[in-house]
C-alpha cells in the first residue's frame, strides 16, 4: 500500500466530508492506494488528530501505480487561488 500526505488551503467553500460536512482552513490530505487500486482519501485540519473521509467515492484506480499522480492532481484541484 502506498501513502501520500499534503498540506494545503482549499478555496472558498472548503472540502466536504462525510462525517462533519464542510471543513475549511489549512488542511492535510492523506491518500492511500491498495494493490487492487482502491483509493482512500482522508482529510483533517493540519496538525489535528481526527481524520475525516472526503465525500464521494468509492474511488478505484485502474493501476495502483498512478496513486502518486492522482494525489498531486487532487491537491492541485483543492489548493487553487481564490477567484
């Protein structure tokens, strides 16, 4: 299983989670990809203890080796300048 972490600040509107709804501010994204391509995306306030599940999914990669690229794309989409 591969793991990736990134800290970012989402645009206005934040990131929707399954457990607590929208969270905003400085956040940390944690993704894992299993050998079968199952992708997990969790998010938390940067430095906090509690992780939340990013709303959506389930996600599955065609090839688990794509995990690093997908993680960077998701962070790029979430960490964009305010309009």
